[in-house]
C-alpha cells in the first residue's frame, strides 16, 4: 500500500534537501513533481489541483526560514495537507446510546463485504462489545453459508432465515434477536451487485427506512482506484453512507482511492483491510497514514498492535522465569510466536520511519512458513536439550534436523539467533 507513492515523494524531497538553500523556483519544481506523482497514484485531478494550491499558498516565504530547513518545512506542509486530504482526524464507529447499534454494510459484489463484516464483528467483540451478524444477502449462492462459517470460526452469533427472501424482514428479525440477547452491535451484511443499479438501491433504501441504521458503511475495493471513488459517490448519493471501509490495501494499490474518497464524498474512511486474516482490519488514522506515505513511520499503530497481540500474563511469566533461571529454547519459541502475532515482517517494517523499498524487498524474501519450521526444530529436541542448548553437539543437531525435516544449517541458524537473544536479554537485565 502506497509503496510506490512513498518512494517517489521521498525521492522528490531528497532532491530538495540536497540543495541546502531553496529558492521559490525550487519549490515550484518540487511541487510540479509532487503533482505528477499524485496523478500517477490515481488521485483525482481536481483534488490534486486543490491540494497543491493549498501547499503552494502555505509554502510562500518558506525559503526565508532560518530555524528549520526549508525542505523539512515543505515536507511538514505536505504532511499537514495530506492529513487533511485523508480526512483530518480519525472517526470511529458511532455507537448508539440505546443498544444495539445497527450497522448496515453495503457495497458491490467482490469488494470483500461479507468477509469485512466478519472482521468488523471480530474487532468489536475483542473490544468487549457483544456483536451479532445478520445474513441479509439472499441472492449470492452460499453467501449465508459463508457468513455462518465465518461467525462460527470467530464465535460470533449469526442470524439467518433461509425460509424467506424478504431482506427487510430478515434485517428486522435479526435486530430483534440482537435486542433479546442484549447485543451491543448488530451488523447487517447486505447483497452486492456487479454494478450500481436502481433495483439494488431501492432494496437498500427499504432496509434503511425499516431499520434506521446508526451507520451505513460502504465496503470498497482499494485496488480499483478512481472506480472506488465513483462507487462511493454513487452509494452516497443514493442512500447516504456514513463511512467507508477500504479493502485489499495490503496489495499494490496505488493509493488513489484512499487519497480521493474523503475529498470527493466528505465521508470518512473508518477502517482499512490489510490482509486476509480475521484480525487484518485496522482503524483508519489520517495523520498516521500521511506519516506512512511520507516514510515517517507509524509507531503508534505498531504499539497498539503489540498491545493487542501480546499476552500480558505470558509476558510476565516469561520475565519472571528468565530472571530466575535464564532463557531457554522453549522461551525463545514462545517469544517468536508472540512476535508473529504482529503480522508479517513487511507489515511491521512499513510502520517504522525511513524504511525504503529495498529493505521491504529483502523482508519479502523471508519464508512465511519460517515460524512453523522453527517450531518443528525446537519440538524435535528433547526437553533437556531445550533447557540446555549447549548439549546440542554435531550428532544431536543432525538428529534434530532429521526429526524436523529441516537442514542442519537451519538448526545452526536458530541456535545462533537464540544466543543473540540471550545476550540482548542479559543487557536489558543489567540496565534495569
């Protein structure tokens, strides 16, 4: 997401930084390059023009600054305006004071609406909000089955009625069920179409009128660029959406949809889908996303991910055990598994400042099954070997390699990584 856009913007600003003293002509040239980069990223032509007009207006006199580098000040102005373009501030789900909060999910077929409904339900459940899914897509074959399967996997209740095709009746009954069970949120998954049509919108209007939803969230495919913006406009004009969820933003999307949707519709992006896993749904923070685009990182989101992924009790147990007995290979494996919950190495690196495409390219070469291989190696050792890795001589390593189905070189590499982590733990203990 935004990788190409980030690289090109960084290259533009790097050229300006390298000049030491900026002239007004340098800034105009730089902004001309920014314009080209934004248009290549599929950002709306009109929005690009408005964006650059605001940046240029604020950049007047930036060359006279003494306390701050003019190039740095220009980056700050671009950051501020990008944040404004993306929505200015985070806007989460608006919860009703009288439960349940009703969320109507709408969108075209293939945007990932049903999966996103389940992801949102999982996220709300993890926040302590009892959530129910309602299967109101009665047209797509196996849509109800898909939602029920997702709900079962996530332990989220699903209301479905295969005895009727009356979508309004299903939606109302699902909400009544939610009231009886004292659910905090009810998410209604509606049918998608291959294109925006009057019949589809009429049905959504009837559902909206009948259930009076607190939120109408449009699920749009972030890979479709300006088409996503056009679709958002169409849905907003027809039924009045309250927010947008952009899916597939972990791919090679150029970013035009994310950068244009708010500017065109004035409807906030509330969440973004960043992967296929059930937990791959992030709250959208315009300021943090602007930081990612300008390669300033997004450490706050990384910290929040860590807080959500790490088991606090397990961390305390491990810390106590390591202080008393030192770290063994079982502890090492547990620590690696905790890290794995944060997501792929690529996704973690994207949130760190200054990480460029070369570093990300290297990270992409890491085998996604690496954790399974590490686990196989550790579990092929005896309990005594895990506790005292120094026992692992050449013949024992060969036995472990054979038992795990991995080469001896991988066993050696794991033991080397373990020794490095041991040293790091000792240094941390000394500092405390």
